[in-house]
C-alpha cells in the first residue's frame, strides 16, 4: 500500500494537518511536528525532469554569456525522481514548459510525477508545480501575449490584471500552482538584454502594473512570484549577471518600491531572488534584503524561492561560498526558503550541517513552515486531494481560446506607439503598390518575447513551427489592404553584416508607391537573439545592418514608413531622418 492509497477513512482518523476545519497555522504546526529532519529538508528542494534548456554543446559558452551556468548544468538533474522524492519534495519544475507537450499530455505528466512524489515519501505530501508565465503560460500551444515592455506602453493596470487572470485560469486547470512572474525590475540601462521582460524605467508605473498582474494571477488561485529581488536590472555595463554598483539610497528609491507595492497592493505570495550582487553582496546571501527588509519591515509572510541555480552560483559565480553545501547554508540563513530548479545546495548538505551542530534546525523549520503554509492554502494537504483532481480542468481547457486571443490583441493594440505620423500616415485606401521589407516583416517570432514558448523552447524543435496561429506583419497588411499590391523582400537579417538582400529590397521600393520597412529584434536565449536573457547589447544602434537598409530605402525617393518591433528602446535618429513616418 502506498502513501497515496492511505486515506483518513481507512483508519477512521483525520490527521490534524489534513483537517480543513482547523486554522492553517495549526495544520502546518501539526505536520511540522510529524516530519523528520530529512523530511523537512526534502520540502525545501525541487526537481526538474526533462531539463533540456542548456545551449548546444558545440556553441561557445563564453560567447553566449552562459559560462557561469556550466558547472551547475553538469551537476543538475542527476537524481531520479524516486530518489529525489524519498523524503518528500517541495516543487516540481516546469512539467508543462520544458518540451512541446499538449495540455492533456502535460496534465498526464503532472499526475505521473505527483504520484511518484506521494508514493515514494512516507507522509505522501504533494509538490507545488511551478511554471513560467511572463508572456502567457509558457507551454506549447498556449496564447502568446505581448511582452512585459508592451504592458508598460499600455498604461492600463486593469487590462494587465485581466490578462494575468486569464493566464492563471489556464495554468490552474492543468495542475500548476505557482507562476514565476511578474518581473518588477526597473530598467536602468537599455542595453541589458532583459529590458523586454520589464515594464519600463518608471518605478510608479512598474509598481501599478506589477500589482495588477499579481492580483490577476492570484485571483485564479496561482501564486505570483516577484522577480528579481533585487537590483538585477542595474548591472554594470548592462551585462547579465554583472555586479550592481548601487548604494542603498538608490536601491530603496528606485528598485525596491515595485516589490513592496506588489506585496502590499497585489498580495503576492512568493519572491524570487536576483542573481546579482549589490554593492558587493549577492542577493541570494543577503539577510538584510531577504529578511530585514522583506519580512521585518514589509511584513511579507510568503516564500522566497531561488532563481534557477542561484544557490550554487554563490560558490561558482560569486565565490562567497567554498562549495554548494556552504552555499546552501548561506542562502537558507539569509532567507531563501526553496531551491529551484533542482536541489543542489539544500538537501543532504543541510541535514549534515544540522546533525553536526553547524546549522540551527530552527532555520530549517522557518523555511518549511512557510512552504507548508502554501501547500495548505492550495489544498494539497486536504484529505480528498488526488493528482487526478488537480488537473481536472485539463480535459476541457483551450490554452489558446478566442477570449485569450482577444485579450492579447487588445494589449498589442494598446501598446503600439506612434512616434511620428509624418506625411505618410494614415495610409489612404484604394489600390496602390506597397513594398514590404525588413527582417521583421514576415517573421511572427520577432513580435514575441524571449519567454514566449516559440522563442524559448521551440527553436530546438524546428519541425513544429510556432505551435499557434500567429500571422506576420506581411500577413496582416494583406488582410487589411485587400486592394493593394504588396511586394515583399527581406532585405537583411535581424543581425549580421550580410547586405546581399539590399538590391532586391531597393528595387521593390523604387517600383512602389510606399515602402513599409519592419525592423528591430528577434528574441532568444543567451546570445541566440538580439533581445532576451543573456542577449545584452554593446550600444543602442539597431542590430546588424538594419539602419543602413533604411537609409538606402529612403534614398530611393519612395516614402518609407518605419515600423520598429523591439525589446528595448533604440537610438532611432538616423531612421527618423529618412522615414516619412515612424
């Protein structure tokens, strides 16, 4: 008989921690008293099954800005789930979001993994399932919403809240309990690759929109996770994982208010630490930040989860810990409660140090208490909980429903910024010849952020396409202008120095009444795009030879409407000078 098969009805006793009639705190304390030290520590770990997120082996780690991750990639994912869950498990990582699976397939995998967690451990405590959800639920076939930088351009908290609620409902239907959003980093240098994941440079705007997103996600019963706490966006020279040369005055004036607001006005129940060090102190080992400010001053009672591999990074990147075991002690002591995405610094290292008298068990209890509180709140400890019930909505869910798409369209429309109508906009109706050129004209992926599933995971599965219906700008113009004759030439790629397509693009422009040129970014991971995580820029010129293409198009004498689809603001003076509209 397994832990999953043992129900209170079989022995006629409802254990206190299973009793929904008792206060949450009483249930938590009752369960905490039942746990062995190993079982307590087990609740502070996680497991990522099927992790295939690292870059291709033949690519240079230093060039792609992922060198700090190589040591932990080699160490992660080594324990089978049965072994990892032997004493219980806190989280399951990205069950839906690591590979292209349908909603039903993902839900079936949630059931399989939860059964393994429950059956393998003595008390049968289920795990929290978490996923990414920055541009919608990051899974195959789910609606892709505009990136967070576009939310900032809407100036509409109510719309952002509605979007987050829709995302949360889809996630909850397929067994997800926690979403790793929103990003509340305030932009300090536009060259940083993750600017597209932020809501901009104004703390008040980010605070209002961030709190709205939290309210929406939490309204669906999904735990919102504020990230990255704190200072990540202010790294020196805008380098990902770079040190942050910022004093506490600036940190408290510009960086921390967004997080405090999302807790006070949004009700966020989780916070994720930043990779960076601020004024020499890594956020993941900073008790002033994670305990004094977050908990004692702000009154936050939820969980602090580590950013992926942030705990071992204390040893491998920051070099403030001798090894991953010491890194785990530092992180726990500072205030991190759960290690994601796999258990490397926590686990047996913490057990050994408590047994050896090097670490107070009270620190373990502190973190476990916070995690178990959320499991009670989520219903995971109720006597009638089953893995199958947790995914009961999967059979009827449409992750790309008409309602979702209408919301995504509304957000996209509200986010468009007309910089200069010039003498070319609005476009007159009637028959005419329009040249549509540029690297963003006929590639829908250029409209999507780095954490959109088509850019985040599907590049490793090229045969699957986008996984959703996503028309390009060229497709949209054809639909909107049925009487016009559209001629398309790419001209150049988003990045690179190849000008071989210029001639055809210029010829198309010369023979047209109007030229629409679409330029900007293609988001990717760790140097595989021009925007996104690990895709930092040297300067704010458009990538590649795009500016040169615009200049030569303008020289043809045909009016040029420049459309910029970007994850960061670019210096557009040269583009503006040659464009009839921008």
